[in-house]
């Protein structure tokens, strides 16, 4: 049941484990328990995905958790006591300002391993702006070559990534900005991978990563970087689809119903 390929753009067949509740099947969990790094993908607004992540964290008892949603500074403030005080936690780490869905959706994940060290891998706004202006390599600095940011992507992958960025932004991005947005995505992947390796070095693992599906995909996200930088690590990636829809390759995919939400493209049409 490993290495599922879900490539909707290429119209490949979907291979998905349908689980309506927030359960991780026993065979998938068994694979995860043998891993050094488990990357739990999500659609940020799907509460079932977060419930499943919380179950995974509880069952895996990780030595550390890496969060896409938190900066290094905000992660350093999280303690078991703070997790038990949600309102104070939201204020302390300035959760609302970071622009993620309500903290209440993520609290069960924190609470599933309250004593595990928290590592933040959210890229600061200044670094993202630098990536937009000068590229991911300049934004990351001395580590750029190690994480492959000084090397151009294969043309086919670059084109696919640009199409993905355009789709994610409802077709509103100028064509000459698409490559820059790909640079930002590559920077986020590199920072996540770098923090994962630091967490492994400092805690010996296992490490659980909480992140969006885009960073969890093994064909061009964090798993690919880890495979190149630390080939001895066993990494398992979980993608979480909605109504059978997800893009990318993962070790496992679990499906959930799609959430109802406002049209994300409405904000762009209002700007016309």
C-alpha cells in the first residue's frame, strides 16, 4: 500500500484509502511506527485531517514535532502548561496574526504530545519577500547549495509547479511572477527539511511533521530533500485527500469528505 501516485493534472488513477472517520488504518500506522520521520499532510481547513494528525501523534509518541505553522520564535514559547490554556496560547504565539485556521483545530495535535519539543519551520515574511525578489537561494543564504536551491528545476517540473501556483491563486498571478512563487515554495520546503534534520540531531527522533499536503508530497516536497540529504532516514509521508482529490505522490493517502467553505477565488474577482 505504499507509494501511491495521485496526479490529477495527469489524469492518473486515484489510489486512496477511504476512511470517513479520523482513523489511521493499522497497516499504515505500523509503517509509521518504523519511521524516523513521519510527515502528516493536511488541507489546512479540514478538521478531520487535524483529528487524524492528532491520532497519529498520540499513537507515535514522537520525540519532537516540526510545525509549518509556527516560526522558530513562536515555537520556543510553547509548553505543556501553555497548551492547557488555549486563549493564552493563541495570544502568546500570535496565532491569528500568522493567518492559519483557528487554533482550536490544531490544539488536539499539540495536546497529543504536550511534552514533545516543538520546532517551528514557518518562513518569516522578510525571507519570503527576499525569495520573491532574489530567489530562494539568496533567501536561505549559506545553506542554499546544500538544499539544492542554487540548481534550476527540470523544465517539466518547473512548468508543473507554475501551473500549480496559478491554480492555487485562481489564475490571478501575472505570468512573470509564477517562477517567483515557485521559489517561495522551494524555500519553504528547504526550511522544513532543515528543521527536521535539526530535530533529529537534537532528539534522535522519531519526528512528526505537521504541514500542508504540498510540502508532504514525496515527488518534490520535503521527503525528496530528506532522501538526498539523509538517505539513511526512513521517512513516511501521508497525504490527506478530499473527496478523492489530491495532487502529488505520497507513501499513503487517506481520504475524507471535503469541507464546505466560501469560494476562495471570490477575493480575486472582487479586485477586478
